[in-house]
């Protein structure tokens, strides 16, 4: 019976939007462009913002910099031609107390719209000053036409996201009519007791208030409920997935039984356990681990000993020493008789890891091999064989590890470096390489704000290396304008004369590898002939053969080269402690996260390091980005700023952003709600792990819905 009722309700909500008052076939086809096909769609198309028309400011009180809704009569509209056939339209609005001029650049159709009604107008936008007069550029406008409008005027009015050809008024009327006739059919998936416990308003109330708030407080409460709900289903979905993963049987590494170095094949000389593993770690590493590194290693080892597969994310800012942590995990697996694989996002980084790991493990008699797509066929065949017969205990590679038919003899641990560059898919396929489910360790250098981690990687356990190795001097970052370039160059020369080395990152001119190479070659040539004809300069770009890259990196690492000109291929992983300066040309073209990654290539030794950003201030946003870079070295702060400036979808990359597209929720503004939703989800699953109780049926349906969306993203 309950089902029948629900079905009845649901189907009414599926009524086509065209039957809503004031919509009809004409507007419904335009609304369909926004994905609004049914009444339910309309109810869940929330306003972008509100306009409080109960008290609009008199025009005499407008202040520059404010976002305002200006109300007044259109006094005069003039169109002036600009160069290139473009026009500027200026419309003066007055309310008796003062005036403001609305300005549109090259939108000639506005004129017709304005002339049709020389009446009262509402304009929303930011107030600016120009020649002592107040202006609003490209405002959103609305004309107040009829009696009905007037009567309804003094309210908080919703402003919806629209598409071309859809008037704000039609959208408002549609939402209003949906509320009037269908709200009673809305059923709340969240039980009353649950709402009470979490201080949330019921769904019908919230829908009504989000569209037509009686006051700001109620609008906030409605929003809170709806945002919480968005986060809640997503967190339930993630937590359930995570639980399922924990029911699989993985390897239970017996670190206590880990063979001590020098033990024979039969493992007769069993070492006294984890303690001895620590001893071996201390012998293996040329430095003392930081407290944070030790803690994270212990967390990983604990996971490895458990019978469920490890799925752990290690986050640590650039230079925090993730490689050493990975090496310790690998050592443990190898000592238990398993192979391990390390997957890196680029050839250069794979090379770098190979060099580092080889250096660490070779003295211990542990065989490390490199396996990348660009290796000469013969060497690659050999590596493939060694992976398959178990001779290679550690295999370092790129995607080639996953994409090609690489078989492992006994893969026990997969380490994925810089995971944010890989899709969810690759993570899964590396896991499936072995018949036994290997443990997975994901390392990410890009600090991800906690809220984003919880949404992107909610199914992973997280360890954070929140400490840098001792003796590092914070990198000094300066922003210089292009006309100060020669001073920058002199500064670099001085440092080179003191024995240091420098990176020059060429301007980012396009996504195309070829164009990028051109830019690097230009800079290389210019520096080599004009600026530093007496210095040794190397060039590194994406179109070089692996052997050539390796050669250049080797020369730079050995100090043979003073300067390395490069494209962003050095963004990750490259580790040359004597390189203390990085000059980034056209730094405004790079994203914040990318700048931070690039900068992480310096500041790796005991010498003071510098990062010089050369850029014009092309926009407010650019200036803010560059300013943040000069103000902090803290990757987490930078990531927060990046999230704020660019939005989560951009950061996560399209592959993973699917479940980051929220209707209302904002990962920064609503981080507290996200935490609440997360603990509510964990809590609910503790009481009803599979959501089988009757009162949780509606919740389960919502979760299934979001789960199928996630599945779609993963497959596509
Ligand atoms: P990440 O991958 O986290 O950016 P790396 O693992 O490349 O950092 O380490 C950065 C540099 O710091 C390397 O040169 C590494 O040898 C060094 N390093 C790592 N851990 C320590 C430590 N505990 N003490 C001193 N140096 C360290
Ligand atoms: Mg690294």
C-alpha cells in the first residue's frame, strides 16, 4: 500500500512541466534546454540568488563596489558606435533621489528590449564609478510591467539560472505553480526522528522556502536541509562502497615474520618482527625520518597486517618525503615475499622513482626494474619477463603497467603516485592485476582540501604527512613584472655564480605539446645567446625521446648544467637539491595548484630557495592567485584558495568531477555540513548497515540513484 501511494505521488510529480500555469508548450521547450522536463525538475531547480525587494536602496545611496538592485525609471537610452562595428548602449535610470547609468558593450538587442518599455526597471549588478558618475555594467535587468508585478513587488524574489530565451518571470511562475499544486505530493525520504536529531526542516517546507523565502533565516534553514541531503546520500554511497571493499579478503602481511636481511630462502632466520623492519628502514634511508613520516609508515604497516585490502591515501605537500614512505611500505611487502609495483603519471617521474628506489634497494639486494611504454623493446621485454617470473621485486612504471599485458608473479602492494592524474578506472585495473587482491597505497602531492578528499576519495583511508624534513628554509616567492625581467636574470646569475642551479619554466602557450616545445626552445635560445652565453643551459620538453630526457636530467642532477629550461614536464617529482631558483615565465597562465607543484622543485636542500613569478596582472583573479603564491608555502591553504577560485570540478579533473556537481552545496562554504552529513551517514549505517529497515527505504532508493550515477562516470 505504501508503495502504491508513493508511486501515485511520484507519477504526479512526473507530470510534464508544460502543464504548469504560465508555461505551456512554448516555454516548456525552452525550459527543456535546462533539463527541466517535469514538475519535479522544476521543484528541484533552485534559485541562484534572491533579490530582497522589500527595501531597495534609493539611488542616491549607491556605493561603488556594492552589488545592488537598482529600481527606477528609464530616462534616456543612447547607442554609440565603437570601433569594429561594435556598439555601446547607455541607459540612465533615475528614481528622483539620484541616477545610475546602465552600460552594455556590444549587445545591440538590449536597445530594442529597453525601448519596448520606457517604464520602471530593475537592474542588478555591481556599482562602479566612471568620471564621477555611477554605472552598472551589463546588469541583469527586469522590467516591471503590470499591476500584478506591482502588487507582488515588495518580497524576497527568487532569481533563477536561465537559458537563452527563457524570461525570469516564466521561470518564477512555473516554480510558483509547481509549489501551489504539487508540494503536498512531495514525500520526505528522511524520517521525522532523523530530521529532529539533525536539526533539519522537512522537505516540503524546505522546497517552499528555498523558492519563496519569507525571510533570510528561513531561506538559510531551507538551504541547510537541502545541502545536507545532497551530502548525506553521497556520503552514504561512499561509506557503503568502502564497507563492501572491507569485506573482501586481502593479504595479511605477516610483518612479524618478515625475513631479516640475509635470511636464507627457507626463511629460517626469522627476525624479531616489526622492530627489525624499522632497523632495516633506518639502514636503508640516508636520513632520519620525520615524526609524520614514521606515523604514516606505521599506519600503512598496520593496514598491511590486516586481512582486508588496504586502500590508503597518503597526502603530503611537495617535498614532505612521500617517496621514503612508499619505500618503507614496499620494503615490508618484499620482505614478506611479495612483489610491489609503483605507478607514476609520467615517464620522467617514473625514471626519477626508479633511480631513487634503485639507489635505496640495491644495497639490500632487492631487484628494482623500470617498465614504461617508451623503453626500447628489448629492455621492456626483459622487464616484463622479470615481473612475470617474480625476479623483479619492485616494478616501477607508468600507465604501461596497467595498459599492457603485464603479469605479476605475486603482486602484493600497488603504490600509485600522484593519483589525481589518474581516473578511478586505472586504480581498479592495477588492483586486478593479481589474483590475490593487492594492497593499494595512493600518494598525492597536491594537497586536497579535506572536504574535497572526503568527496573524491571518501572510500580511502587517509594519512597526512604534515611535516617537512628539518633544515628546510621556506622558499621565498616574488612576483615580478615583465619589465623587471633583466633584474631577475641578474639575480639568477649571482646565485649560479655561488654554485647553485636554476630552473626556467617557459610560458604556457597552449595545450599542444608541439607549441609548448616551441616556447621552450625560444626561451632556451634567448637565454643561451643573449642572457647567459657563458653558462651551461639544458632543455627539457615533452617531445624529447626518453633517452634524451634522461640524459639532460642526468647532466642537471650532476651539476654539469647551470640552468635547465623546461616546460611543465618538470612539474612533478624532479628532485635536485642544489637547484634553488625557479623562474616561471608568464606565471599568470598557470593554475595555483600547478604553480605550487612547480615551485616544489626548489627548496629541497639546505640553501635558501627562490621562486620568481614573472607576470603581468591581467585580471583581479590572476593578481589574487599570484599574491597567494607570494604569501604562503602551505599547500593546503593554496588548495583552498584554488578551490575557491576555480571550483571543485576543475580541480578534480573531469573524470572524477561527476559526483562533485552539486545542485546547491558548496564544498567550501558548506564544509561543516559536509562533516555533519558524513557522521550522520556513518552513524546510520552502524544502526542499519544495509538500510533494510522500512523507514530507510526511501533513503536507500536515493543512494542507489546516486550509485548508478557514479557507475556511469566510471565507465565512460
Ligand atoms: P615528495 O614526493 O613528498 O614531494 P620526496 O619524497 O621527493 O618528496 O622527498 C623530497 C626530498 O626530501 C628528497 O630529496 C628526499 O630524499 C628528502 N627527504 C625525504 N624525507 C626526508 C627526511 N626525513 N629527512 C631529510 N630529507 C628527507
Ligand atoms: Mg613524490
